[in-house]
C-alpha cells in the first residue's frame, strides 16, 4: 500500500491530461456537429480532469532535484488553477442561467489554452522521468547504443568493392 501512496502522482497524472483534452474535443465536436448531448460529455470530462489535476498537484513529489522540476511544478499549479476556474464558471453559469457555455468560442479558446498548459506540463514531466527520450527523435539506428545504419551500409559497400 505504501508503494501506491509514494507513487500516487505517477498513477493519476494521465487523468487530467486525457480528460481536459477530451473535454475540449467533445465541446468542439458538439459545436461543429450540432450534437447537444456531447456537451454533457464535455462537462463530465472537465470535472474529472479538474479533480485529477488537483490530485496530481497534491501528490506531486517535493524537493525534486531535476532542473525541470520548478517549471513543471509551476505549470502544474497554473493548469490546476485554470481548470478549477473554468469548471466553476461553467457549472455556475449552467446552474444559474441554465445555459451551457461549451459552445462559446471564448470558452473554447480558454479551454484550448488549458489543453496547451496540461500538454506542456506533461511534456516537462516526461522529460524529467525519461531524460533519454530525446534520443528517440534521431533517425533509424542512431539511438544510443544502436547501430548506425549509414555506417553499416558503407561498410557493406566497402567489403563488396574490396571483393571485386
């Protein structure tokens, strides 16, 4: 059980990433396709994503020595605060005026900013946990410890020309 508690942050971080993104997608598609019921899915994803963001910030490790940690922590808190604000505003307007603002362009723009924030925060966290993933962007055979296919092909051609 202590393992789950110590690693709670890593278990819940994907909830706000997925749910805040899907909230935006459901509301955008509901507006484009004129599917009013999809706004309900957008609200539910927003609520779950906001709760997930709160838990992710609360369970985040403290005193991390990684140089990216202060920036990751800052953007995590900004994402959480924006999510809470968006959720309270959307639910407040829905409750008081019986109007869903999920199709409002200003709301969608602010949600897009939230999606960008949660994506950037997740990217920073990924760079902290998987610092060697920058190697993944190199071409085939150029990863650390891998065979450079360019050199292998040249070597093969050299052998062929020497045998002729």
